[in-house]
């Protein structure tokens, strides 16, 4: 996924906010290029792995051609940042904001690495500005339910219920009755009412642990059960329970 908004004649006033991590391929100095219609800003982390220690590198407050990412600063010197020194293999937080004031809007960010020495005989010996791209990683909502078995009496001597709250509507949903000895599928069947109401299915797995927290299938050694409730597709906001 590219770090850009493609050119569209939407006739709309809209904004885009991009957030991610930039990993330089090698130690060295880098500079960044922005191209947009109508306004765009770019921030970069000063230190690796920090989302708060950042500096604004670019503030472009005028229209320019689509994907105009090149070395030329003619008329648009403000769209190319100063050189910054970065460590190869480290993750630097990067953020950009784009504003379209109407009509055809677009936005793109590129990066350039400084090279002190170039091999003049290499057939591909040329400098170029590369457009940035994201490699996305989806993190699915997961709930973990741990049930500690009673020290005396039968495991199923009592029952319990789970309550979920929809973060959008604040509506509450209560599960069917549950028991500590139930399988993952049984738990899933009794809590699916809430998740079905927000349009997702769940996958529930179970493991049983001994007193030391080690996984075991021996009934006499089981002291607790851990159920992992994982959504099988993404939702806009996590639920609260």
C-alpha cells in the first residue's frame, strides 16, 4: 500500500492522515519529498521507536502536479526536506497529513538516500526518489478469559455469564450461562449473540493449566482454564467487557 492518495476529481474538501514506521535500509543521510494538491505536512521521528519525539520536516501549502517527486526544486523548494541522519534497520515513526480544498486532490511522499560514492561503470548507476509504501499488519481483537477452578467441590458446581458493551451504542449484551468445564466451541456458542450483533464471528480456543501455569490434560492437576476469544475479521473499535 503506497503512502499516497491517488489523483481523483472528487470536487470535495477532505483530509487524509497517514501513520507508520520508516526503516532505513542503511546508515546514512536521507531527505523526503512531498507532492500534493492542495496542502500536505510530513513529520519524522527523531529517535527510533518513538511516536512522540518527532519533527515536522515539510509543510507544503500550495498545489503542484501529481507525483511531482524529483530532484528539481524549481519553484517548489519547500517540498523537499533537509537531510536527516538515520540508522539503518531502525524504525522511525512517520506521519503525514493531506488536505484537499476541492477539485482533483492527490498526495504522495518519496524518500532519497544520499550516496557519497557512486560506481560510474554500473549500468544502473543512477539516483532516484522512491515513493514510500506501507507493509500492513492487521492485529485482530482478542479477549482472554481465565477461570480458576475451586479448591473444593465440583468444577461445575456453579455457573456464570459474560457481559459485553458495544463501544458505539453503549448497549450491553449478556451471554448464556457458562460453566468452567466447557469446551472452546461451547463457550463460543453461548457468547456469539454479542459478536453476531456487531457483524463478526469468533474463534474460541481453550487450554488447561496446572498450579505452575503449565499446560496439562490431567484432570487431577488442572487448576485453571484459559479461553482465547479471537475475532475472525476486523472491527472498527474493540468491545469492552
